[in-house]
C-alpha cells in the first residue's frame, strides 16, 4: 500500500509537470479535486479524461471569445435577443438573421450587404450577428465608413497605408457600417473612394466583408464621385453577396414620438 501511494504521488507530479509543459491552465488544487471526484464516483477512462480536460478547455475558449470581442470593437451592446422583432415583423424576418448568425456565410467567404433607410435596425443587427460570429471562432472587425476613411487617409499621409490595408485584410469578417451616412467629403478625404477600394480589393474572394448602407446601388456612382471606381467596388462587394434589403417603420422616429416631455423651465426635454 505505501508503495502504491508512492507510485500515485509520482504519477501525480508527472501529470502536473505535463500540464505545465503543455501550458494547460490547471492548478494543483483542480487536479486533486478531479482525482478525488474520480475516486468517489468511478467513471470510464474516457469520461474521466473528458471531465479532467473540460474546465481548462472551457476557460481557454472563453478567453478566446473575449479576445475576439475586444478585437471586433463593436460600438453597441445589442444582441439578436434584445432586438424588437415585433416592430417590423412583416418586413424583417428573424429566421434570416439567425441563419446569418451561424457564421456559415463567413466560412464560405460570402459578402453581406444591408441596405435600407436609417432607423430600421441595420447597425444593431449586423453587430449582433458579429458577436455570434465571434462566439463561433471568427475574427471580426467592426468600423464605420467615416472611421475607416480617417484611418486610411492618415496612413496614406505617413506612408503606412500598405500596413493598414494588410491589417484590415486579416479579419475573417470586416463590417463597414454607415456607408453613406455622411457623404464622403472629397475636399477632406479626396482619396476616400480609392482607399476604400484598396481595402475591399485586398479582401475580395479571400474573406467576408459587410457593407451597411442607406445608399441604393444605382446611386453609388454619384456618392463616390468616380464612376469606374464605383463599378469596380460594386463588382467586388455585390457580386455573389447576400443582400438584405430593409423596409418598414423607423425605430428612432417611433421612439422620438413616444419620448416623454416636460416643460418645467419653459424648455422641452427629450429622453435619449
């Protein structure tokens, strides 16, 4: 019996050494708890191995998810569960967005275009889908069109544009929101259309890109101010893409009408 205990102790030390070598985040206390639980409730070897590895594996998965969510830089906390599906239930079908949230289109490298008037929930939904994609293992980056143009213009000025284009090309899914929300200022960002094209082209057929816009396809030329470039951009974004057109009532307009007002000091105030 003493010999068996000595052997068990040696094996225990070896197991701890293996875990350290493999960088498995499992403490001595957790190993001892797992061994004690196995002695109290005998299980098969596979069951014990699964239970033994489940805790550190789950911790690593959770940290990976948290890291991908931080990397994505989502602006809003909305989820599919928090979206008001009843408000425009005749025009916005939840099942379609639940399907997108599986991330299969990212694995297929399909592009995604959300097009429609402002206030219909496009940004909420694309970010909610982005969160789900982070959960299933995809590297996602969310950015508005204005932020992207500012970043690329600055990079063009200090000769780091190739590095920034490579940065945006490395994500499994790049979400460009508010395309057309504010008209591209050619005086402020004269190279904006060509800079946007560089990013889109670097990702074409290699990874998935999403454009969220209130600009209809037939007015892209006017919006970008460069017909050949607009056609090339459309070709790379829209060809074979999943296009979701949004129609219905505006959430923001509805909330504004329902917001309580007070006139205590002669001025009305609206809750945001």
